[in-house]
């Protein structure tokens, strides 16, 4: 069965290429064109490949609805780098793009660049990771404090509310991840027999190999750790990255991408809290088009995405959702 989940993960990468072919097509000179930008955190992270696919599908559907051609220009860095995102924003601003969607790697660095875009009349939506003090008009993603609380509640349950834990925190400067950690710590107070390892927040580049290597090295140095929360799924994106005996150390992780599902099947991970990453891109494009064409903005700047619990009990159902979203829905629109 593990091969099945690896096949799904490979399909995400293939999807980005196939979607660009199947949805782009030759330009229709009779249609008005609207250029929208898309900036994820990194092309090495599958969640942003899925989000880009969602943006492409929304462009096709909304283009048909309004009889226009919506072109998605992606400038996601190869690896997470706020400075590279800033360069991409500057390029979009200089080219007077109609609007863009951004997953913010560092809000302190990027807020001035976002504000400059808005001052030039370019609407901005943030997804996944917000820049809350910027002039962006909307955010599509989760309530990250609640996300963190949910992760902690799940780990407490699988650890019978006792033991030493650690947190894989990813990029220390990512505002969404820091909010998740804040939520974890707040919820942890409800479990007096559970303790966070001193210096138990482990930060690393958001790449699968480096994340898994960091987690394994930390576990070796501190064998008293009995449970981990991964505020992003990076260590589980690496095949065979987590090698301790299944179930000997509990794992609750964010996201529910195909590569992570084999860890549920093997028993290394007990619970995944999944986000619909496809909708990050889809809803961002929808918000931008509603503002550009219909002059509409959401009543609330925060638009919450759903959080879904994935365990061995609903593993097959969830994996089929990925097949539907990415292979059928995206490629056959």
C-alpha cells in the first residue's frame, strides 16, 4: 500500500507540469486578459505545488464564467527565502500585475513590499502564512492558534496525557508556524503530566531531508522524548526519514499530503491534521477576481480553511480525496 501513497506524491509534482499544459492553452486574442501572480514558500514543499494547481483550476473556471483569460504567473522560490519572495513581489509591482497571492515566509521583511504593491493599486491576498499588519485585503488559511491547540490535544490523547514532548517548528520567522507553537503551548498547560523538553522547539529549513535529519538527531540526543508535534509535515515528506520503531515515539503532524500517508500506514505517525492546500490557491484567485471584477472584498479579512483529522481509520478515504482533487478535478477541468 505504501507504493500507492508514493504514487500520489509523485502525481503532485507531475500535476504542476500537466496543469500548466492542460489549462494554459493558446491565448485567445478576443478575450480580455488578467494576469495574477502566485508566490508560495518553496517549490520543494508539495503543499505549494497543490496550491498552485488550485490557482490554475480557479483561473480556468472563473475565466470561463466571466469570458476572460486569467493567466497565473508563478514566482515561488526553489527553497524558502523571504528575500527571494521580496524580489518576486518587486517584479510583480513593476510589471503592474492585476493582483497576486502570497504565502508569507517572513512578515517583517515582506510587509513593506506588500504595502508598496497595494499603494500602486495592486490587490494582495495572503494564504497559509499571513502578513496581518500589511495592507493585504484578505487572508485564506487556518486559525493557527486553534491549529496548534488541535495538534496538542491529539498528541495528549495518543500519549495518554503524560510524557516528554518536542516540536518540529520549521522556519522560526514564519508567522503562521509561531502561532501554531503558541497554540500548542497554551493547550499544553491543560496536561500537567506532559512537559515540553527544554529547548524542545527545534527549528530547521523547511526541506524534507533537513527536517527529518534534525528530528532524528534530536531524538538521538534526547531519548526521553516520547512524542513529537510537527507543525508542518516536512519530516514526513522524506521517504524513510523517520526510522525509529513504529509507535515507540508518537507523532502528530500538520498536513495530510500523500507522502505523509505512508507514515500513518506504517504506524510511525498516529494523527495528521490536514489542510486543503488545493483550496489555498483556488480561494486566493477567487478572492482576487471578486475584488478586481466585482469590487467585492470579504466581510472578514480572515477566511478560515478547514482542518480535517486523518488517522488509520479514514486513511483510504482521505487518499482518494487527493486523487479526486489533483488528478481528476485539476486535469479534467
